C-alpha cells in the first residue's frame, strides 16, 4: 500500500506541474517579438504602408518590413505587422478584389502561424481615422476577418497606463475560424498557397478562400461607428508580423 500511495503522490505532482509547462510554452508563442528585416522599406513606386501600433512592433518602423516587385509579383517580408496599398487602386459599388498568396517557407520567420490577405474599403489610410476591412488566411487552415475604424470613446475610461485604442475590430473572433477550404502546409518550412478574394455585391460583403465562401456580412454590420466608413475605397494587402509571402495577380474584378 505504501508503494501505491507513493506512486499516486508522484502522479499528482507530475500532472500538477504539466500545465505550467504548457502554459509557459503558449505564452512564449504569443509573445513573439517582431524582427526588423534587412534592406527594408517600400520599394514599389506609388505604394504606401502603415505599421500596426502594437506592443510587439515597439521600436520598429515601416522600413523594418519589405515590399518589393519580383518577377511581376509582390514579395512582402515582415518585420512589423503591415498594411500596404496604392492610393490609385480604388474599388466602388459591386466588385471583387483577389490575389494568390504563396508562403514558400511556412513559419520560417515565426514560431506560430501568421496571416496574410486582402484589404478592401480603405479610407483615410495611414491616419488616426483610417478604416478598412481585411480577410486573411493562416497556413494551418484558419482564417480571420478583421478591420480598423476610427477609435471610439469607451464608456468606461481606460486604466492608467493602458495602451491607446487602435480602432481594430474582429468579425470572427480572436482566433478566427478553421475552414476546410483554407489550405494547410504539410509541415513547417513547406510551401502553402491560398487564393483569397473579397467581394461586395449589393448588401453583402464576403470573403472566399480557394474558391469557397468562408464568411459573409451585411453592410449594416460593417458600415457603422468604429468600423467602416464605406465599402467603397482603396484596396491592398495585409500581413501579420514576421511573415514572408509572394502575392500574385492582385486585381480588381467588376
């Protein structure tokens, strides 16, 4: 009986310690710091960009990420999480904006999956009043629909020392959602490709990935205080931090 009692104590101690290890591992993944990219900057004429004002980007600038033309495509390497656009690229009324994203070295610059995707409905981009919507895919089979709007005054004053409001909003939760349409990389450092499209048709705004609609919303859900100014606006591309991918055939279809 003493042997059994001792074993039980050992097992209890082992299980009690295990969650601490897992929790620390998860926290480390979420605290990944943005890393400056060599020879960074926006290297395509007419394009502009804005870095997210987030904790992991502290001390970095737009020039710590890289956007370049490569064989007729756009090659982006971050650095800080970034939104890129060309002010000449505007979409109004009913439209679809689409592109193909290839992450040739999945998680090559990070310790957990990071997203990339299409931006639409951009207004006042690069300012404190900017508004836009984006749909982005992860190489692990998930996607997110998020955006930025003019920060609203909170009903309850923020605590002392709290970071300033960024105006960001989420349409499908903090972790996004898994969908069979989103391609999964076979392994870390493998290549994965996603065809991403965002469409506005009548009262409907939708995101499709690899030919399948994965999310849709009414304009009333999106064009409201703290979210979009309009579904008309500039379109572009969006990248999470520490991510590298090539964007092919970014285009507007009416």
